[in-house]
C-alpha cells in the first residue's frame, strides 16, 4: 500500500555537491518519496550512488529516454512518483527550514494546487537575488485580494515547477508531461496543471529558495534556445486562447509575454531579420503582442523595473 504523501522529483546534471545540499534540506520522513533522476552526468552513476548513501531513502534513476534535458528527466521522475502530491526541485536549489511543516496543513485538503512564495539567492555573492520577486508578488497579490483576475495572474504567471504542491491525480488524469526540450520544458506542463486544477490555494509560507549564478540554463541565452522559447510561447498562447474565457485570457497577460520576446531581440542585438521572423510566426498563429494594461504608467513602470532587475541579474552571470 502506498504510504507517501509527497513525491519530490529532482533532475540532476553535474552538480553533485549542490544536490547533496538540496537533499540535506529534505527531512527523513516515511511519507516523503525523493526521486532523483540523473541526466547522464559526467559523474559516473556508481560515484553518484556512493555520494547518496548518506540519504538511504533517496531513489536514484538514470534518464534512459535517449533525450537529454530536465524535461525528459522529470518525466522519468513522474513515472516513478507514487505520492499523493508532487513537489519539484532543481538540484542547485534548496528547501527552506521547516518546509514540511508549511506544506503539512494542505496534505489532506481538497486543493489541487498550492502556491508558496519563494525566495532566491545569488550563490556568488550570498545575497538575495531578484529571481523570486515576480513569483512572490503573484502569491501575495492573490492572498491579499483573491479575485478572478489575481487568481488567473497567479496560475498563468507562476509557470515554474518549484515552490508549489501539485496533486498527482491532476497530472495523471490529464496525461500531463514535460516537453522534452532543452529550455522552457516546464512551461506547457505547468500551464496545463494550472488549467486543470479546479481548486487553488496560496500560502504565506516560504518553502523554497531558487539560486542564481550556478550552472542553470536561465543564465545562458543563445538564438537556438530563444527560438525554442518562441515556439513554446506560441503553443501556450494558442492553448490558453482556446481554453480560457476572453476575460481570463486577458488577465493571463500572454500578449505581454509575446511583446517581451520582441524586446529581447533588441536586448540581445539579433537584428531586424530575427524580429521579422518572430512577427511572421505571430501573424501565422494569430498571436497579439500588445497588452492594454501596459498603458497604465504605474503598471508599466513596475513591470519594467522587475524585468530590468531580472535581466541585470542574469547578465552578471553570463559567460
């Protein structure tokens, strides 16, 4: 009989020391299943298994799909997860003190998804990073004012897999998986989890710290990865346009994200050819890239401030 309340899924690639730090923040409890999936690291599997002996309850699997990336690794993890709830973590992040006590009140609830405000840290400076700010604000706004608008912004703005509890039944019932691509593999998966979650909660407790400055793909941007992100954005745009009401679709601010990608072209100096290419794709898929909400100067200033802080934070760690 399954006795796990929570399955924690962790993709790993070449960061064994960080992985050990993460695992050290997970309490040794009989109701927690920890699934680590190694994405064919240069670290031999035998050596990784030896390092993990100090965590006897951890299950270690290899990404044997033939497709590299966190998406494929997370899908392997999903196949082995048997807990009532899912938690996702990246191997270079960690859980905050007392995180289990923060999620415990929700384990027997009838919610489908529970959001927690994250924090973040720059591993180079040891100081708080800006990486968590947008997600923290989405949670806080909904908690302070639980309107349809704020709920929609939370569900479709908080599109990372970490810092949220997801009922495993939602994933299995709707056959939700991660895209097996190198970047943005979590976007469509989390979008669908949010859409199919009938009842959502937001906590005021922080359970997760996401890091900046390690070997994360978020710090690297090249044109090939950018093109992948564009394809995912268009797929997401079409999915939400077809499944949300007109009002909810406006609240999701997908138009704003489409505009942001056009701005990225100028930031990265990819030229007008790339701009026309994206505009052509937008036109073919009927993607709009103007958000009337940005006409509000207060909103525009706030969003620009967050984006600039985010971009400058990333720029510091580019190689």
